C-alpha cells in the first residue's frame, strides 16, 4: 500500500513540475506602448488621442480616400502589401482598431460592430475624411459592412475580405475557444505560448511557408501590448448577435474576396454575401486562406483597385 501511495505521489509531483515548467517557459509580461512603438511604428505613423487611446494610423498616397480595417488579433501592418500597390491611386488610410496593435484597449471594454463603426466614424471626422471607399478583413470586414449600413451616404465602395457576418457552423478557432472559456481565458492574460501563434498563423494562411518567425513575432509582440490580452478576452466573451438583415439592406457597390481554404470563416459564406448585397461581385482565390491580402497582396490589391476605380469612374459620370 505504501509503495502504491509513493508511486501516486511521484506521478502527481511530476505532473506539477511539468505544469510549473510549462507556466514558467510561457509566461510573458506586458510590453509597454513606448517599447512597441519604437519597434513597430512606421516612419509615417501618426497617433491621435481618442477616449484615452493613442489611436495608431498612417496615411499613404493621395487621391480618393480608401480606409483599410484589419481583423481580430491583427494590426494595420496586415495591409503593407496593399498599401504599396494602392497608394499610387488612393489616399490609403489604415489604423489599429481598439483592442489591437499599438492603439490598445477601449477603456469602456465595448467591442461590438456598432461600437467599432461609431469609433471609426469619429476617427475619420477627426482627420477630416467624410466620403471614402472601405475594405476590411474578417472582423474588419464585419466593421466595414456594419459601417456601410449605418452611414450609407459616406461609403462610395466596399471590399469585404473573408468577413464575419453569418452564423458560424462548427467550432470556433482554437485561440478564440480558449479566450471565450472562463477558465482558460484567465491563463491567457499572462501565459502566452508563442506556439499558439504559430498554430493560429498556420490556420489562417494557406501557404505555411509564409508563416515566418518575423510574421509570428509581429502578431505575438503586439498582442502583448498593455491591455490587449484582456481586451482579446473581453471581445471573445461578448456574445454579440449579428443581425444579418442589415447585410441585405446594403446598397453600397461591393466586391467580395475570399480565400478558398479559409479555416476560420468558411468560403461557403461568400455566396451568401453576394446573394444578399445587391449587385455584389465575388472573387475566390484557390491558393489562399483567411488573409488573402497578406498571402496574395499584389493580386488581391489589383483586383480591389480595378473594382474601386471602375466604381468611382461610374460615380463621376
């Protein structure tokens, strides 16, 4: 009996050591705004104070304004490839939305599509932009179509890239399942395995060769910005009900771009957007996942440029 008890205690001790070791190896402290700003801000980055947030944005090029909205866990850096192509034709405005990037958390802890849309409207007024085209990916796509439904007279054209909108079939992505679990989410605020970011990046990219250490470090470090981990959990915990009837009411000229192998939001949603938004056009990329603007930046940017320029020319006639 003593032998069995001793064996059980040894096993328990080993398990505890493994847990402590894993915790120690994956503990990550917050990174300050100033530290991350020095590394991840661009030469032309600008900051504007809004509700206690130093909203990070940049403007490239001249011409008709084009606003770019990133997705969950991302930042304005996701639009580097698009900016290089589109700044020749547009005044390209990209920004870190609240809860992400250098902008950081919303002090009011609200992260609904309606909140983001009103935040975006206030931001654009601050920088004197009234009418514009808009493009968004994932959560950013949801923000884009929500904005178009709330402020239809301000949006000249819209590009939705693998956007959220329709009820999900199947499980949430692993990272979002953790963040929305009341027990696991407590650990995410301090225990942040970089392996989780490699896993997530391999899920959202079709081509795993593009998942480089540099790419993962960008997502990882900006996630560690003070307050962003709590904000990620807060957003995941807020069970927002999306009214899809708002999508069908949109009259904005719309182009839908989708990665065929998207593991986060099924390509099956692409024809739903095309069906419900009157006159919407659809392009599906066979060699892309959830972030085609990062996987195929030049191709997707050119497709967006053709559509947006055609739409603006039609408007001027």
